[in-house]
């Protein structure tokens, strides 16, 4: 049983490493850029949580090569605009694509 658990863990770890490496191999972006994008996404989400005018749970944040894409729902145009401002003022962000839908 002990060996089965160790083998399962090794397989999951190996699959994670291989699948993460594949995205870089295909030329999508470098490892450094991937890490930078992940840190940008985390920073934007953290700022959303800190800002009480933005519903962090309703907004999805994705980053690729410094371009942040916001998707999901905002309760008002003011919330949509504030989410964009927060994302634009985050270190490392080159561009923001605001695809938030306003849903009262």
C-alpha cells in the first residue's frame, strides 16, 4: 500500500511537470513569462479582494504576455470601470481587455 501511494504521487507529479513544460515547448511563452503572468494574475486578484467596490468572486482574471483579460459579471458600469482601473495600475500589465458583462 505504501508503494502504491508513492507511485501514484510520482505519476501525478510527473504528469504535472510534463503538462506544464509542454505549453512552453509549443512556443506559447517562456517559463519566465509564464511565471510573470501568474504573478500578475495573482496581484490583480489580490487587489480585487482588497477593493470593496469590486466583487472578486464574480470576475475571472487571465494573463498572457502581460495582457490581462477580465471576464465575468459586474453589478454596474462603475464596478466594471473600477476593475479595469485596478488591473491597469498593476505592475507588469501591458494591456487590459475588459470583457465584463454588466448584470444588475
